[in-house]
């Protein structure tokens, strides 16, 4: 991007931040959610309950605190326990998690009402019973959509307004856009033959589910200069061993919603014909303040991580330095080397091709 265009866009973003802040002060009691529904809610909210799993960590980054998270999905707490956010916000383990009925996002309405929330965030799927249950209970419900990057940015801004931190949310969005622009410049002009075929897998019992063309993983793969090996399917689907062999991806990414590791695939005799296994290009996706698979306030780091693996000559960034900068910006936390290694799954990914470039300097 030309310097003049960067300055122009920065000026526009700054103006938007000022306008958003002014609107937030005048209409602090109303928010329009991602269903298009306008609701009255006290802002800044003091007690917010989150059913979508990525949302509480994003809210903590915007709010710079865990104090206003009144309840969250138990899977969110599990990610915080496994990742670094539990160390950054140690009070997270006191946040109630009994707000769902079993796994997933079906709400325990009685438990949520007992928390006396100012607002409840739930997935905004049209006509979906899990959000309708909350509406019927008379709770103040904000619908969230987290599919494409535009929806992610809208969700971040909505949470910023809810927290009374609209300029902060806008700054997070702008920083992510700047990283995306830099990657687009670095990877511009790539021919399809130069884009590795990448497959994102999540273990489902004894099989794997692949992320297809309508998934956020597809967006990440394309942003990082790859091609989605599963682009012929939509969404996420369980796939057979035979299909994996047919797709024959150059790179395999293993998600963070299960315990599968690169060694599991390297040792599987049935997968020895897959290029990614033969060339030891299987990587477990990092787990930071939240899992880097789905969209979040840390997504720019996920794009950078994958782009550096796929195109090391074009994306010669110091990922560890970038992570330090982002974590200072998001959380006011200075990462140490051992924390970076844990986020990047340095031990599990250490035997995979090219991962040494992310190692700490001796």
C-alpha cells in the first residue's frame, strides 16, 4: 500500500474512532447486535455472560480486565486453563461456567438468570433455539456472528461498545487490518502453483473433520498464501482416510479442540502416502489467549504464523517479536521465551519441517 493511502486510511479510521466514541457517550444505553436488533443495555456493562467460546477472551482484551465477565462457556475456561490467559488474568477461575446444559451453547437459562447479567452474548443464528430461549426469558441478549472477517470485526466493535471501550476495539481491528495488508503485499503475485495445498483437520473420535471453503480456516489459509485442499466441501465435514489420500495436502494443520499431535500422524502407517506426512509438514495450531483456529482478537498472529511457514522467503518476520508486541498491546503482558514456546507448541511441532525458525535465539 502506498504511504499516501496508508495516511488517508489512518485518518479515516481515526475519525471513525472519534465518532464512535461520541455516539457511545450519547447513546450508551442502546446497542445494535449482529441480528440487527437494537437493545437497551447499560454501558459500560458491569456483568456480561458469554456463551460463544471465543468471546470472553476477546472481551477481556478489550476491557483489559476479567472483572466484568460474569459467566462463560466451560470450553472457554478450558482454553484459558490450557493457554496463557489464565496466567494473565488469574481471577478467571472464579468466573462461573455452569451456564450451559452439557457441551456446546445450549443455555442453562436458570443459572444465567441467577447471575443477574446486564447482557448475555449468544450466537445469532437466525431462528436458532439456543438464542430464542434467552429472548423468551426476558434477558438482555446480544446476538453474535463470527463467520467471516467482516463479522469478526463487527463482533469486536459490538463488544467494545458494550465495554465502553469503542476506541480500543477500533484500534484492535485496525492493527489486524494493517497486518493483513502487509501479508497481501508480501504474497502478492503468487501463482497457484506456488501456493501449498493446506488441510485443516480436527479429530472427531476415530476420524477427522476437515474445514472446507466456507470456514474461517479457509480464510486463514488463503490470507497466508495457501490453497485449501478441502475447498470442494462446504463448512466442516468428517472425512475418510481415502479422501485424505486423494486430497494429498502439502501441509496439514491440527486444530486445538482435541489432543491430536503431528507425531500421531507421522506414526500412522495409513498416512505415509500423504505428502504432508512424508515431508513432515504437519503442525498443531498455536493456543494463545484463545485458540488460533477460530477468529479472535489474536487472528493476525495466526495469519502471520502460517504465512511464515508456507512462504519463509517472502514472510521473513520475527514472529516472536511480533507476539511480544501484540501481547503488550492486547493484555499489557510481557511474554517470556517459555510462554512463547508454549503458545507455539514448540515441543509438539519441533520435529516438523521449518519450525526451527520460530525457536528462541541461543
